[in-house]
């Protein structure tokens, strides 16, 4: 604080003092004039800013003059002059003199404050602190006294004292500029002491009273620094709050400009008031001086700040790092993304892009992570993280279960990043990628390269084991046995010993060495007690017993296996393997007991509904139809609302089957012969009746399905179609996977492609692991084919046959693929697939007729007329049941003959078509007549 | 009386106070540059009747709406209280508070400086929060027809996105959101746009992009409390679709704790039970 304010008040008293000197009886007129001159000189020097001279002259004057109360301003000015000259020691002495001479002087308060300030600036912190403490009682000076007192304590290293002083200043609402400055200091002190909650609270308070903050640039900077401090101390959530409180550049400039304008306005208003009321001049002049200083300071800070680039990237990168550390990876990715996409040329771009791809990988956004990895390698080929990114590119692809892409990436990185520190890992993972893709020979080659390049690499044991495994998976069991035994010799305590011994048993099983397998599995269980692979080993053991017709032992082992299985896959395998044996032996009561035990053991398992289905089936087998029906109906009612429970449809079908099944009369029950047969439809309604009244659309849809199944079993196709058609009126959201597939198929059959697509898409999106997923791939493929979007069609058909284990629609998917290949003139591939379809015995029927016909079309496209004709003839000779294809084949066969210049044979073929009464209504019959006419013959 | 009775230059003192004057302290700025301090205003057909001091008494002066550049209405206190109520999730209270504002400003809907559009937007938000979509849409359309400020027009358009989503018109819904995101500088509008975009993407089962859209609100626009419940609920649903049950639960619990009165909190309670 400047004490220049003293200048103006003293100026008014110059005349008074002169008069005093003039009136004093002690000095001679000459001495009086000299003293007055000294006084005036001193005051003028003070006004001119020559404080040292002013102090010297005024001191000389007071030393010469006889003491009078009128000299009060002079004594005050001496202290002020020394203060302004930066001579704090003398300022303190001068102020003490004043206090001793004028204990109740007009400037007593200013002198006390000035002395405290001088002690503070002169680093006499203890004196300063105690003097400021005394000034706290003065309401005019309280806030300043608290602020500067705290400053003194802080500078003296007495942080707790500083804190308690500042708490008095900022404890309530922040109502002034000093309280705001005090709050900023207190926040810094709290941060030093690690009291982050208090820091955050103060930051919040400051921002809520932003209107009082003159130095917004400074506040913003302090806020960010506090955030950085908290980040270093790992208080990430608190650091986040600080960063969030920071203002963007545009807002800072706007607010600071407004603040400066407000200060300027205050200054102008003060001048206006002072002009109209001179008595306030002195006080307002003091305030104005301070305002001028503050305006200059904040203007300068603003100008410097405005030259800087946007601080948003700096804040955003901090935000992103905080979000990452508090496990909000999506939020982290979002901020990094915003940074990368909005700001092209910033220093933070490289770390932001790297942070983005790491976050994306962590949140399993594999495709986006890959794209950003590629972007990084384009923009920062030699960047500090280029090696890591190159490695991550492949890792992310593996994570996304895309071994082909992983292969490509790792291969590329190994070529382009020769000195990467991840070379070892990449070579190993490249082998793994090929392993995952089932490319055994290539995987072996990569693993051998690894061993040659990195004989002491970190993955040597893994590689050696995987080399053995490739032999197991490629069916080279003898080689596998040798390799596995080699592994065990080399790594007797290796991490894969238990798995290796299990695989050895698998190899022996493949060689039908069942007794050895049994011994090995028993040894394994003894050696590896509690190992999580026990379920698999027990399943293998059970398989061996079953293979040697020791069914009782096999069943017991299967039961042990499912109970200890670590995966659902093994659990289900063993459970249903046990069931199959019991079914084969006709021990249906044991089948029921098996599944009842399973339900008791694993009540939350998704296989529970299937288990109930089998219990019902077992009861039905034993003639306990009503009991079976009750089990089915009760289970259905429990799960009918949940579209995710796919096995409900199985139960609905079973219920329909049980309703259709005639009930055996009970022996000895005379009534049974006279009891009228219950209508299956009525019985189904009764069993599901309450369920239908349920408001849930899912339940209603499932009841319709049950009715459709009943109609199918009763060979009532019209009734079946009627109920399925009603399914198609439901919203896809309400249907289970099977019903989505059925509704989609119905709409597809009606050529309502867009509606059908919605059902299939829902199935694809919501049930990616459903057993009915093949309906979706097939349906969408067919729709794409109908719309001539051959690329999409092929993608769907390929995915349906390669990515999933299609069961119900495998034939259609394969045929669909063949159709697309034919349509796109990929004749060799199309031929292969049509031949495949035609060769599958289980698919014999129209699919075969169509396939053979298509094979003819392929040959015809190649103008191999004889070969084509052979296929067409096969169709109309061997597949007479499938009239549309028969009719077409006749025509095409005739055309082939014509191409071979065998007109008579062609005519005979056309006539043969016309002789077939079943083909009379087909368009091909009219076509045959035209062809005959063109040949100059009659039909 | 008023300008239809006397030419404009004579529209100084016309008659003694008649009719109800509801508010006071507004300045009427005419297109001529003249500023008229009024003690109250009322609407009379195409005229705005201003109560003015005339000597020791008062009179009314009428100005045609076309002559008025702007009326400087003070911001109604209920605007802030209604927005605060919305921010707390108390839509019903917000509706009651804003209806009183609309009750007055309805008569000045077409007058520049009127708070009608802003108040109507608050009402639309309140009705939407109370699941009274059809009423919200009617008002949103009215706002679009009545305003020239592009920010308010955008805000009103965004209120219609919900209806477009229900009609499966996702492309149009997303286009409106993207336009607002690209062109708006108003944080409330931006928070609204991102939330609406999240809704549109989630309806199309695009959970990844929907989640990123929703998260814009808690990450960049966390001061826009009225959109936080929707953004949090949407995020939780997106997490669920992505099989991230842990984050779904955390988000739902955060919603219930932070906005217990909101309709979204009630939905969150139900959804938590399913997880």
C-alpha cells in the first residue's frame, strides 16, 4: 500500500503550518521563514516523488523547530517519505516518533498501519504480525490488517497462524476484494497442508463471487496450479474440480475486460463525487490511487495473457488425465477426442492423441482405437510413443478378436519399426495371431522365427508350448505327444505343466488309448488338486469310460465334471453327455433326477430352463404327461416375460407336443377308458391361459408361438401361419430371439423387406450370442440380395457361415452365399459351394434341385453346353417333386441342345415338358410351345 | 384512444388511467429513437398501451407494435426460480412458476424484448420432464413460429427431437442436433443438443456413440443441471447395452443421489432392480 495519500492532506495544512511558524513567538522572523521554506521544500519534494530528499528536509525542519501540535502532519509525512523511499527501518523509527509525540494524532491509525506495513516489507514479520493483529479492531482497517497479518505469518513460516488469521477474513461470505485475495492465499496454504477438501471449497467460493475478483487471470492461474499440485499428490478427483473451475481463454478476456472497465468506471465515479463534495476528496483520492495501480497491473496481465494461445488444450489435457486416473475412461476418451479433433496445431496434440488411443483401447472401442493408432503413426511417425502405438495396433486387433488384422499390423510394425522395444512381444503375438486364426503352419513358422531371434526372450516358454499345441490342434497327435513330452522335460515346473498333461491325455484319446487316458486323468487329478481345469479332465475321463462301455462310471464322472467345470461350455457338455447316456439306457427317472440335481446345484445358470425341459421330457416318457405339462407350464410362467430366456420357446414347443400326445390310460383306472379326449387347443389355452392375460407383449407373443407350434404339430399350416403372422405385428423389442427370427422370416416371405429387416437387425444387435442368430444373418442376406446389394448380401452370408455356429439356417446361408457368388460371376467359387450343398445328404430336397440347376447355369455361362445340359437333365429326371426347377430345367436343357445344334433333341425335350400334365400351368409350358414353333415343329 | 385515434405526433397524453396495468417500470424504445418510460403496460389489439406520468397525474399512451423497436422488460424473477426448480428435478414446481410469467407475457409474445419465448422454453422443458410430450411439442412449435433469435429457434427445434425419435425419424433428429452443436454458442442449447443426440443414437441401438453424446453433458456442461438427469439415465442405459453393468449401476446411483426428485431418478430405481 502506498502512503502517497498523505501528500494531499498535508498540502491543505501547509498554509496552517506556515501561519503556525509565522505566529510562533520563539523563532525569529528569519528562522520562521527558513523553517517554512524547509517545510514547503520538503512537501514539494514529497509531491514530486523525491522521498529521500523530502524526508531529509522535513527532518531537518522538525529538528530545528520548536515542537508544536501543528507539526503533526510533518512528522507523519517523514514516516511516509521514508516508507515510499523503501527505507523501512527509518520509516518504522519515524512512525514510532510520531506515536510518541502524537499518541492520538489525526493520522494515528495510518501511522500504525504504515508501521506494520514497513515492518512487513522490512521482513520484521513478528512485529508486523502483532501490529496488524492490533489493527484488527479498527473496522476501517480490519480486512487489510487480517490480510497483511496473515502475509506476515506466512512469510515467517508460521503457516497455522496465517491460516487462522485468514479464516477470520474469509470465514463468512466473500464480500470484498481483500477477502477474495485472502481466500486465494488461504487456498494455497490449505493445498500446502494437503487439505484438499478445503481447497476445493474455497475455489468454489471464489468462483461464486467472481464479480469481486479483480485479477481473474491470476485466479485462473492459481486454480490450475492448485489442480496440478493436487494431481501430483494423486488427489485426482479434487484436481478435476480445480481444472473444471478454470475458465476458457475467451471468457477470461471478456471478464477481465469487464472488470477493468468497472474499475475505470469506479475511478471516474469517484472523481465526480469528489468534485461535487470536496470533503471526500482525500478518502476518494486514496481509493483512486489504488484503483489506478490495480488497473495498470491487471491491464498488463491481460495484455500478456491475450498474447498467449488458447489455454483450453492445456486444461483439457489435464481434465482427460484426471478422468483417466479416476477410472472414467469414457470421459477421458471424450476429452482427448475433443482435443484432437478441435485443435490441430497445439503442443499437446501428441500426448492427446496417444491418450485417446489408450483410452479407446481400454473401453474396448477396438476399431476406433485402431483408427487412432493409424492416425498417430501418420502424424507422429517418430513420436515418443510410436513404438508403443505400433505394438498397440496389433494388440487392439487381437482384443477385438480380429487375428487377421493383428497379423497385418504386427507384420507391418516388425518391418517398419526395426528397433522397436516391443519387437520381442510383437513377434510372439504375431505367432499368436496366426494361431488364433487357425493357421497352424504359419504360426509354427512365426514361433520358430521368434526362438531364433529371441533365444532368451520373455516368451520362450510360451512359444515352446504353443508349438506343441499347434500339433494338437492340427490333429498331428503323435507329433503333439512328442512335443508335449519335450516341453515337460524342458520345463518340469513350467506354467503349462497341468495343461500339457491334459493335452497328452487328449492325444491318447484321439488314438483310442482309453485305458492310458483313464490312468493319466486319474494321475492328473491327484497331482493337480483344486486346479480349475479339473472339469475338463473329468469330462475326458468320463468320455474314456463311455467309449469303453462303462456307462455307470461315465455318468458319475460327467456329473462330477459339470459340478466342477470352470466354463459353461464344459458344464453343458458334461451335463448333456450324462443325460444322453441315461436316455440311451431308458433311465428316464435318472434323467429327471440328474437335471433336478443340476437345478439345485446351479439355480442361476442359463441352462436351468433347458434342464426343466428335459425333466418334463423325462416325465412324459414315463407317461406322466400331466406332471410334465405342469413342470413346463410352471417354468414358462416364471420366465415368459423375459425375452432373453431363449429356452422358453423350447418349453412352449414341448408343451404343445404334450398337448398333442394322446394320454395313455392308467392301468386299473376304469374311468380312463371313458374320459373324453381333451382338445389340444383347449388344453394349451388352459395351461397358458393365465399367462395370456398378462399384459406383457413378450408373453402374448410367446403364447401365439405356442399356438403356432400346436398347429404345426397338428399339420394345420393355415392356422400356423395365422399365428406367426400375428407375431410380425409386435414390436421387435418385445420378442425373444427365436420369435424375431420367425417373424422376420414370415415378413421376408411376404416380401415386406424393410419390416423384416427390423426384426433381423434387432436379433443381430441385441442377441449376438443367440443360437438363433443365423436367422438374422440369413434374413438380412436375403433382403440385401433381393435389393441387389450383392456386397452386403455376401457379407451377411459369409458371416453367417464363418463367424457363428449356424444350425437352423446353415443350408440357407450356404445357398445364399452360392447365389451371390453366381450373381457376381465368381463362377469357380459358386460351383464349389453349390457342389457342397448338393452333396449334403441332410439337405436333400429343393435345395439340391436348385443347386444342381445352378451348376448347370454355371456351365452354361461358360458355354460348356454339354456339361450344362447334363446338370439340367439331372434335375428334371431326379427331382421331379420340385416342379418349378423341373420346368426351368426342361427349357434350359432344350436350349443347350439347340446350342449344340441338336434341334431334334431340343424339340423332344420341349415336347416332354408339354406332356407332363403337372407342368401345364407353368409359364415354361408356353415358352416350350414358342420354342417348338421357332424350330418349325409342333407340340 | 391511442394512435388510431390521434396521429403519432399527438400521442402524448390521451386519457386518464383505464384498464388493468399489470407491471411497471418498463422502457419503451421506439424505432424513432425515442424512449418512453412507462409505469405499466397492457395490450389493446395492435397497440401497446403505456401508462405515463403526466404532470401530477398519469395517462395512457398507445403505440402500434410496428413502431416499437424494443421494450426493456426487467427479467422476471420467476425465470430464475423456475430454472432452479428444473435443475433440481422439480418440474412440477417449475411449471407453476413459469406459468405465472407466461400469463403476463402471452400478450406481448410478438413484441421485441418480451420474455415470452424464454419462458415458453422453460415450460417446454418442464412439460417434457413431466412426460407431457404432446403439450410440450405444441408450445415448441409455437416458439419456432414466433421468434427471430436463431438460438431460441434452435432451442425450440431441439424440444421436438423427442417426437422425431418416437416416429423413428432418426436422421432428421440427429440432423437437428448436429446443426445446434455446430452453430450454437449457448451452453444450455448445447447441453440440450448433446442429450437429444444421445437419445436418437440410443434409439438406433448405437450405444457407443450414444454414450459419448450423453457424456458431453457431465464432462463439458455440468452446470446445465436441467439436462443432467436425462444425460445420466441415458449414459446408464448405454453402459448397460455395452454390458458394462458396473458403470451402469454407478451412474444410476449417482442419478438417484444427485437428482432424487426427478422423473429420471424414479426410472433409475426400476432399472437398478433389473441389473
